[in-house]
């Protein structure tokens, strides 16, 4: 099909689920749905649309299953979905570490049929690709601090279809991290040297990628002496191309909270859309959500977005016990209790706000979210169909 044809443009704006439906009844659609140019165009177009679904799993050590669950955002039921075959594969063999533009990066949680520790999967196309281990002959195998991101703009930001990096401690007592970046073309890991992200532990499950920069949040436990520049929790800005980093302070009001509170939780997420994209910090302390957005045109300046008690969000539970949260599509707060997930608007007027039930779940305790976009994006050369898991 001609790349400038009307059908090419129309179909490239459809999610993968709709394209597969058309391909089952139209031979022409089946033919061009596997063309490289069409796949790339469709993946780029999905960036301009909202994430239509999400994975969630219990927060646990990487070598345990975690058992990921897949849920669709209300109103997107007809435009998003993945096959039971892919879900069974992920549930049986994978522990999710990242999600970007239709691909998920996982660590194996079972001995067979996966030889290596890492793999990439597109649940929509039912394809997966095993990734060589970033270490050699190391036992016991350490936790992997993984950074995973796909090319998502009109112009490619990475040399390959995706960017995969691990940051590993060099010694138990050291704050230095060895940076290794995977080269899909060569199938090898390349060392980029040591990085020091400060004296606090970095929460690699709470990261944001924007405009060529990764943002990471540190932990907040009071284990650092007050005289240290890293006494307060902080955010790290990391440029993967230059392999440089800098530190960003959290908002001053956020520093007034009780960091000894074992129920305190924080995370950073994408905020806004288009040219107004930025990052936001969400804090849950003593049953109260507080949200600040980083001013995109004022470096280091934060703007308060919201402060609301969880009980005032009008969930089904009268006294909700929060198991986790994320911000999806730059404007909606997803909140998981021990049994349900809710969506709460961060931008509408407070008089019209009410938590909308999204789904029930069985992850129970502390959970992590992974937003998902329904694309045809390939896993890379050598990808194969996911095996049957009967």
C-alpha cells in the first residue's frame, strides 16, 4: 500500500486491536499491517493518543512472579486489549520492569522456557524477544535496576527501536552505579562508566522520560545525616546520550511531611500533554494526596495542583486503604485500594470530582502500575511468537 494513501493514514491511526480485526476480513489490511513503514507510523500515532490500558502487579522481589494483571481504562474497551495467550505467558514467566509504547520489559520468574533473565514482549502482536544477561557468571543474581523506553517521537531519539539500560551497584557499600546500555543491533551490553546518583537509594520503578531526559526519584527514609546535601529526598535528571546527571529538589512543602511515617508514599509521573508536558510529584501522607507539577518554563519551580484527603474522593470504601497510585495520560490519578482501582481527575473543578471505579484486582498489598498503549511496535530482530502456556 502506498505510504501516502488515504487508507494508510486512516489505518495507521487505529490501535492494534482494531487493525487485527480489519486484517481478518480484508486481505489488503493484513498485508500492509506487517510493513515496517506502517508499523512505525502506527506506533508514532499512538503516542498522540491516551494510554488505553495498564498492567499492574504486586510490588515484590524481582525473582518472584508478581503475577501481572491487565486492565482497560473505562471507555477504551473497543480500542484496547491483548490476547489471553500473551497474558498467560506474562503471568507464568514474567515480572514486569517497564512499559513503553506497546512493549513491556520483563525479568523471568521461571526457569523455562526462558534462558536469559530479561525479555521484551509485545502482548498485542504476541511476539517476544530474549535479551542477553547484563552480567556474566554472577550468583546469586542481583536485582536489576532497569530503564526501558521506546522511540516515541516523530524523529527517532535513540539509535535503535528502544533504549534499554541497567544501573548496577559496584559494591554493597558504594553509591556508584555501573551504567550498561544494550545495543539491539549487536546484541551486546556496552559499559558507559560509573554514575553517582547521590547517597540515597534510587527508586527505578518511579521514572519519567521527557525530551531526552530521564527523571528518577530517590527514597525518603531518614537515613542521611542532616548536614548532607542529600538529606531531603530528591529527583535525578539523567541524560543518557551525554551520560550526565544533575539533582532537582522536591517542593519545599513536601519536605514538611513526616518521613518516619511508614505509610508515606511518593512517586513522579508525566504531567500535561504536548508542549506543556512536564513531571509531577504525588505524595500520600496520613491519608492525604498532594500533587505538585514542575513548571516547564521555570526550572526548579513547582506549582501545587491538588491536595485532597483520600476519604473525600468518594470511593466505594468509606475508609480506603491505599495500595498504590500512578498518574495516567498526564491528568488522571489512578488509585489502587486493596481490592479496587479508581480514576480521579486532577484537572476538573473540585465540585465535579468523584473517584470513578475502573476495575477490581487481586494484587492485594503494595502494587505498581505500568501504562500500556496498543501498538504494533516490533520487539526487534529475532522475535518469535510467545509459546503456549497450557
